[in-house]
């Protein structure tokens, strides 16, 4: 992963936090900030976990809850929505 990919991911995270902080936009934060399957895959590389495999959610939460302005609840919602985006559905939540 090159520096431009890392900057893209960090920029998406910053934009997403702004949407998550807005009660009206919270549910659409991932979509509104511009996350897509390829950017979720890039993010997975930054944390060393494939978003399609087990372990991504926990690694994502650990990474995000340490960021300024992020608590565990916000991190869990964000990470779940990233998996939804990567998989294209929410069926994984039923497993």
C-alpha cells in the first residue's frame, strides 16, 4: 500500500467522523463519506485484516476507538458498516 492509499483512508476516516457526529446523517455516514468496497479493502490492509474474514471487526474497533473523538460504541458502528459495505449486505450480522 502506498502513501496515497494511506492518505485516502485517513481522509475518509476524518470525513466519516464528521458524519457520525451528525444525528441526521449518522446512519448514512459510510456512504456519505465516500467509502466503497475498494477503500474498505485498503483500510483492511492498514490494519492487517481482510474485511471479508474473521478478525476484521475486532481489529477495526481497536484501531478506531483509540482515535480522538471516537469511543467504543462509535467505533463498533463504523466497523460494522464497513463490513456491510465490503460484503454488500448485512447478513453477516445474523451469524
